[in-house]
């Protein structure tokens, strides 16, 4: 089976939500910020792919503007204004400290027994001492918080599949908040990281019930109407849609 971080994380949050999304292919609600998030990621990728020794803000803004169609809705115009302001702030915060970039939007794929782990690393830099740093852009409005160690493991294994080593630092770049959350990695043992990841894969595979796991996350769940843990009379689960209708996630 093919897994991504998003897919595994959905299972860890709630197996029933995972079942509806990935087994029954029930589409979730479109998110209004998705278009801006995609444009910001694409602009930063284009900017760092072509980055000059001394970049200019217009390089970044031009890359951002190129992500939008000629015909814009009012919501697009607002999103573009917001995105441009975020990128100007991002550029300013770099000062003259531009990274030595090793990978940009780098896809990875790793065979783990019967399973395949896939994903994309937003950016990987080489630090002055030769070690590597993963950078992950965050575009959500939710406040910065300590990252889930499982997310770190998935990124690390993805990097190991590309570069044969784990990163010494992982930086979560919160674009809407103008701040970073930096994790200095002490345990850079590939085998132990793989063991932790494999334990999650085994849990997904061995779960025959995929029962609801209610919690704080229920407030943002697209599937509450079908969920016996949230409503006394859940709606019947819709007939499965083709895989291609899933808008996001793997
Ligand atoms: S409402 Fe809560 S328990 Fe039910 S599927 Fe959603 S996240 Fe899971």
C-alpha cells in the first residue's frame, strides 16, 4: 500500500476518518486557503531553484505572481495581496543569510516491505559544517507549535532515501506568523527512525475495525455527519468515488 505523511497522520488522529477518506474515498470539504498555500509553495520552489547569489525581492514576487491565472476572482485578489505581503516579510527576514540549497520540492519514494512511503521535501539546505537541514513551509493560520515527532521521522526517512543521511536540523517556516520553529536533531540513527515508522505502518495494517477516535480534532472533521461517535443517527457512508476525486493528500 502507498502511504504519505498525510495519510498516516490521518490514521493516527482518527481511524474512522482515515477509513472514510482513504478506503471509502469520501471527499472532504474544499479549504479556502488551499490556492494561496499552493502558490506560496510553488513561488518559493521556483525562487530557490533559480536563486542568484544576491537575490532580489522582485525575483520572489515575480515567481509568486506567475502562479495565478489572468482572470482573478475577488478572493484571488485578496489572497494575492496577502501572499505578496507574506513573501516580502519572508525575504526581509533572511537578511543576507541565503542558504546553500541542495534540494527543492524534492519527491521521495521508499519501499518498506509491502508498503511504499511517498512524499515531497519542500527544501533541503547544506549547512556550513556539511550537515543537512530540512525546511518545511507552513501556511496555516494555526499558531506555531512543537512539531509531531512522527512528522520529523517521515521527513528524515524521506531525506535518507535521497541523500543517505538524516538532517541535523529541521526548520518549520511559519509564513503567516513570520517565525520559525527549529528542531535540532540529536538522534540521527536511520535504523531507529525506520523502526518507529514501521510500527505505525504495522498499526494501520493490523487495524480491522478502523473505529472512531473522538477528540479535539472532531471540531474540524469533514466526516462528523457519518460518524457514530458524533451523532446518534449518522448518515449512510456514500458509495465510493473514484480515487481521482480526492482533491488533496495521497
Ligand atoms: S468526528 Fe471525530 S471521531 Fe468522528 S470521524 Fe471525525 S475525527 Fe473521527
